[in-house]
C-alpha cells in the first residue's frame, strides 16, 4: 500500500536509489570503470570556476528540503512493468494506476485501475478495506507504539541522509557543460566511482562503488532534474542472495512544482537480477507521476482540503 515514491526517496538522488539500497546485508563486487557514451549533441561549455563536486553536494542537501515538502502533496502514479525474455523481447505487460495520498505521514496508494481499466466494484472494495484497516491501526495505536514507529522512521531517514551526504565524496566528477532541459539551463555532470574512497555507511559501501551516473542539475535552483545511472558489474546481496547483473540501469526525471519543490515526474528501471534458487527477474519498469496537488494539512482521517 505504501507509495513507492515515499519508500524510495533516494530514487531522486542516485539511480532512483535503484530501489535496491534499502535491502539489508548488501555487498557489491568491485566496479570497473566504464565511461558514458557521449550524447549526440554536446552541452555548451560551462565556466571553469564551476565546481561540479560542490554542485552535487548542494543538490544533495536540497533533497532534504524536498523530502520535507513532499508530504504536503498528493498525486497520480502509473506504474508499468514489462517482463522480458532472454533476448530482451517483451513477454507480458501489466500496469497499475493509483491516487497517492498522505495518511499519518506515510504515502498510501489508492489503486484506481489495472492495465488501464477501472477496478471492478469488488476489487475497489478490497482497496478501500485495506486503507480503512491502515487508518484504524494508526488511529488506535498507543502512544508507546506511535513513538516506536516514529523513532524507527527517523532512524531510517538518518541512514538515508548519511548515505546522501557521501555521494559528493565518493565520486570523481566531470562538468561536461550546460544544457537546456524544459527551457531551463542545467549543468551536466558525469560521475565515476573513486577507487580510493572508503565509504562510511553500509549503503554507501554497497552501492556507490558499483554504479556510475550522469546528472543534470538545474542552474538556478541547484536541484536534480535528470539522472541516468548504470551498474558497472554484477552485484550480490541479501539473505536470499539477490544477484543484480551488470548493465542494470535507472533513469529519473524531476519537475518543479508550485515554485517551491522538485518532485519525480518519471522513473525508468531496467532490472536484470536473480534470486538464487528461486527465480530470475528481467524487467523494465516505468513509473510516471502527475497531477501534484498541495494540501493545507497532512491527510490524517480523510480527504484534506486542497490549498488555494
């Protein structure tokens, strides 16, 4: 039920967090350097005085403010998953569309359609029953239970913040130039893992050496606008030894909303993975976000009133 966007805020930070870093016990093989293929049209030159490392650091810090503001927004999310065969051909496609709202500080999906068809009355009733159950649990939790839940959430946020702060230290950055995206100037920066960097957090030790990326940072707001990331080598982690294969990719685009916050507009993941002794996953996942609406207060017990 909880929204993917709220679970994976780091999507907007480095490879859509690849949705992977939150999994415990991860360990990645040593990454091999592999430069990005240059885009057909080269960005315009940027001033030599611009420090790409500082831009990435500032943009990472600005994500903390986005995180604070995002809880005041509802939106529509459509997620499409395409299962591929070994040759990369699509075997099957399924999609799910949801209205995402904030209940008790958590993003919650109200599924409205599957495969672009409205839910049946029976399935819609099941969705509402799950939401009602969630709200009853939150309403009836004791002060001690609430305190424990909030403390656990804050602990996870602290881990995310520590991870984010390491990004600017873990890479060698190259400022490729200035490029317009959606009519706005952006700095184009490529990043390769520093072989001499010793990560401080478990998430950073797992992810940062294993991926390289290119990011477009808004020149005026110093916010992530677009990001492309790729796994440089195979990666294995987790209790059930989930193995990510080299070439797994992520693409992210963000949009400026209400002149105050940058929020996800589009995420694309190409996942090539295997859970040892269980099954393989070769999928492309597209997530699109639209119709962001700001509310005066967090939705707690029911629909809130949209801000004028």
